[in-house]
C-alpha cells in the first residue's frame, strides 16, 4: 500500500501547478509555494490557478502558501519547477530549509548559461544534496493537457533506482504514467535540447516552410541531441524514448508549446523582445541555446540546428539567414556526423 508522502512544489506556474495536482491526485499531501498572496488565496479558497490553468479545478488536498519554511516543513519530496536561470539564486535562499533526507525532484528543462551545468548539477552544488537523492522528470508533458486529465507519461531518472521507484508511486495516477530509469544525463539533455529544436521548428512554421521542413528539423534535431548526449555519457536508448523522441515530438508539434510558439513569432517577423512579450511564459530554449552550443563545442560535437537558433537569438543572423544556412550545408551520409 502506498504511504502518503508530503510534497512541496516550487512554484505555482503552469507546470508546477500541474505536477502539484498530479501528486495530489496520486494521494500525496501537497503544499504548493507561490510568490503572490492572491495566487495562494485563489488556490486555497477557490481551488483554481486562473492565470496559468484556466478552467482546471485543483484537488482539495492541494494547498498553497507564500511561506518557504512552512512549505518545506516535513516534505519528503521537494519538486522544483522554476525557470532554469533562476534556480541557483532560488536554491541559495531555499536550501537551508530543505531537510537532509529530502529527495529533490527537478522538472526543469534548461542548461545554466554561465556554467553549462545541468539542473541536477546546480542542485547538488548549491545544496550539497548527493546525486542519489536528486531525481529528474522528463517526457512529452504539455502542462495544460495533463492538468485536464488527458493521458501522458514521463521518465523519472535517478542514480538510485529505489528513489525513482518510490517517487513513481507518489505521482502515478490513472492519467499520468511515470516510468523509471537511471540516465539522468540523457533525460536532462533531451529535455533541454528539444526546446532549441522546437524554436527551429517554430521558425520554419512562421516562414511557412511546410511539413517536410518540420520533419527534417525534428529528425536531424534528435540526431544532434543524441550525438551530444553520447559524448557526455548518456545512454543512446534514452533518445528514442519518452525523454528523447517523445518530448521532442510533443514540443515541436503542439501549439501549446512555448518554445515552438516563440519560434513561430520570430519566423513571422517579431524581434526577440516582441516574441518574449507575446509568449508571456518562459521559453527555456531562448536562454539555453547558447549554453548547449558551448557544451557541443567543448565535446567536439557539431550541432548545426542549435548553432543557427543561437545565432538568431543573439541577433547575429536573421531568420532568412537561418533557413538558408540549414539548407546550404554540404550533403553527407545520413548516419555520419552532422
């Protein structure tokens, strides 16, 4: 029989609120941390988070607070869903209140820009929590669909298989099926890099380049992700699974995807600043693309799609330049390098 776990979720954006709902629906006792008192009040009194998940009714056993220490008190799991580039600063403030035996779960899909670190590495460095108690969750997980009870699956990766299995029980519901694994590197790279590929797919959509171009970018984007992953010690099979191809397909094809939408805005002629304002929520690929490109260069891996996206975001290439650059590369064997 499943033993009820106390879960603290930081913070109350669309993905954090969605996973708080999943844990609550699975029978966990959930405390959701939000920065704004009005969000906390809405969740506690009306069981809604209207800004991020309109029309979704949250379970009664999901509670919210602005108090960090109260949220973390007694938590067996601390689930982190904040923008990747804010994780270090947030954990510096939250870390002293996390119990030594707590399992920390990363929902974030980004690479820290100044260090090139994956999110599990940042968690370990800031808090001192060993990697055996740090888990990452990644897969084709569009928040609005899951919050609405539509079927989805994900991968929970942790070096300690027992931790992954216990966490699996804590968030398994009739509509959300978690699998377990140990390939943290592959799951984190797949989750971060798919955002960059989705930006490229969005660019192509904004330019009306067609479905063939979309399929090209998804397929070759997966290939360059897998090359980097293998160079960094990931299991190649990860990239054909939920945290690889599954996440990439969902993010590149759904209008609910922030990164695809951001890229489409760029392809339609918006500037990066205008696309940021129009997208409203964080598109992690915008910040992470340069860090991923830097990782590829450190490991001697060619990532042409990532390189083009980074140039567009940096302003060193136009959208038209990007399309031309991708199609002007020299023909090579499909299963060779880039």
